[in-house]
C-alpha cells in the first residue's frame, strides 16, 4: 500500500534527470523550464567520495550532495543538518547528537550507524585519506588512523538509529563548525559495502544532500539534479546545477560575459580594474579566512637550512606582488594565521616585517653567502605552481626577485590535482600553496605545520611547536589556549617554516540575478540557498 508515493518520487527523479540531460551545458534558465545554475568552479574535481578530496572546488560540490550532522546556512554559519539538536557534557568532551528523520536518496533511512561507519572508514590507515587528521580530536582517532588501534576503538557510538555520541580527546567548542566539513559527512553504509569505492560514481551515488550527481564528463562538466528526498527539498529552488572546471580564469570571464556561466571562482587578476568598472555588482570580494604561502621541502637540501629559507622570505616583495601584480587589495601576510580568526591574539609575525626592502635584500644576500651560495655559485632550483594564469604571473615576478639574491628558479606548472598530489608525496623543491579555513580556529592553520599532519607538505618538524599545540589542545581556558597557539606560530615563523605572502579575499563573480549569495569568511555558498531572479538583468 506504500508503493504509490514511492513510484511518484521515482518518476519525479527521472523527470528532473531527463531535464538535466537536455540542459546540461545550456545557458541559465531565467524564464520557463527548470531553474538552472551554471557554476565556474576553478579546478577539476578528483572524486565525489568525501574521503578522497581536499580542494575547495571539491568541497563546493560535496556540500551540495551530502549533509553532515551540521551544515552551513546561506551566510556560511554552522546550523543543524542531519542532526536537529545536541547536548554537550560539562567537561566539553562528550557530544550527543539527535538525528532528524531523513532518508538517503534511495529511500533508506539515514541512521547514526552510517556516521559511525563513515568515521571509521575515513581513518582506515590503508585508505590514506588526506584529511583524516581533521577528526583526530575524536577519542583514539589518531591511534586508529595510525593502525595502532582497531576502528572499533574510535570514540563514536550509536546507541540507537537516531542517536550519535562523539567522545573527544579534549574540549572543542568549535565542533559544530568542524562537523560541517566533508570529513564529517556520512556515507550510505548499505551502498558502500556492496559497491566499494565505486559507490560514488554518478550511476551508483546515493546521498542525503540537496542534489544528486547525474552526469560527470571529466574536464568538461558535472551535472547535479535536485534530490526530491532531501529533508528541506521544499525550500530548494534551483533544480539543476552544472559545475564547470574553470582553471583558466580569463576564459571563464569570457564565458560569463557570453551568458554561459552564472558564477565563477576565482577571478582573473589582470581584469580586476575592468571588473570594478564594468561589472561592479557581479564582483564579490570580502574578507576571507585564507592564506597563500610557499612551502619548502625541508627533506631536501639545502631547504633544511633555515638561513636559506629566511633569505627567500626576505627577498619576496609581498607589497609589490599584492599591489602591482594581483591588485586585489589583499593584505600582505607576515604571519600564517589570518586576522579575524576567532579567539586568537594574532601577534605572531615575521621579525623583518618593519624593515625596508633594501635592508631585507642586503640581509638575504648575506644569508645566502653564509649558506654557501653567491654570485659565482648560484642556487638553481624549481618552483611548482598550478596552471592558473595568476599563479604564473606571480611566479614570474618572484623569479626576478630571487635572482638578485643568487637564486635561479625553473617554474614548473601543472594542473591543480597533480600539483597538490606532488605536494602530498613531497615531490617538489618549492611550491605555491593556499589554505582556506575548514573552521574558524587558529588550530586549523597551525595543524598544517605539525610533524604528523597529512597536509604538512614541506615536512616541517619542531618538537617545541608540536608540544605547544598539544598543550593548547588540552587547555580549557580560551585566552590561554589562544596564547599557546600564538607562541607556537611564532616558533614556526622564526624558523621560516613556510613563506606566507598574502591573506586572501574571496574572489567570486556572481551575476546580479543569482540571489541570496552572501559573502562570508569561508566563502561557502551552497546551491540550496540560491535562486535566479529572471527580472534582473546580467552584467556583461
């Protein structure tokens, strides 16, 4: 007797899917027909499996197709997601989540056991999930991830289908924000156990998000269609969303002006002045919890010499890059943790910040000579960047800057996926990197410099730094905790563990007819909150 509604739902899914195939790469629907959004998403994604991704472009997609215990509202703030509410124990180490009555896209109920299964799967040592460390705050998570304890020892339990209890290693008041990250998303246990890693292929995918993947043509586009079984489907207005890889920002701007894209991230630096003049309502730039930096491979000589790292940082003219090359109006970075990070004093900084550039160059030359280099023995190395045109322009400018301190670099360009994979396996000399906050806490940046961090690309190691970060984790007093992390950051900066050079602003182009796009510190704008107003004209 329950077949009727289920059949109608299936027919509705098929109808939307059929429309998606017809509208897959079409201009946005601003009149009759399914409301369609075309998003320029920067880098091509690697996977739809939350346990294998690590790029912002991938997080954008994943946030549309899966929903964690918490999720983000239109302003990027954490709100209830798969859980309706939760309680925290007096010591801050035990969190009890109560799940809403929702189902996977195939009609099977979402249960607390799906979350337990997902967390254990993420931490499997052989899976080598790049972001596994993100949930090391769970009790025994680090030991499970290292293979020292079985997955059953992880501090998560499901006393019933709708209750999930998470035990933490230390208090983490930022947990609701951390749980919005893809590492905390559930996966459908009943599907993954049958399909294995193939569960995330579009033809097999089962999710609990606002959208479902319908068609993925690598390096072309990914089409998602509205999930009629999503718990808030009645308030989701866009029916089809196409994600396009748009690493060539110049070409993406042309696509946007031609009406082929409605949004684009990032934007081309060479066109910033033109954009401010001709597309001011489309240009969206706001403060952002993000930092661009250069990482050194500390396992390769001579990058293990702090004198060489300091010389490179001294000779890097941050102001010239940010003012003359990129022109985004971003702040030069002389620290690693961005300003505005919650509960953080933010006083750590590179000691040469106030020195004039001429004095920095003189000091850099002296350090290079002390490290064994000079005008008759120049240092030849490589600098890896992605194919983004702006990164190439920055690299070319840096190439000139470093020549004056006896350093000659070969610029190595590759697709972002290959670039970050090479950094993960430490196959580089120097490489351009960026980090965007997963949650608003200094630890999310400083954990990158921990000896055992999966995203410590340069393999920086300092026992005192690690000890301070460990101490901060256990510190219940927020002010004291912030100061401990600040002290740890100062150690890393004194050793020039990395070369931070700019604090990021969001770089979004959003046509005025795309409504409810709210700039925020994490630059998350999930499609479920957006809609298209056909009465508003585009900017060209």
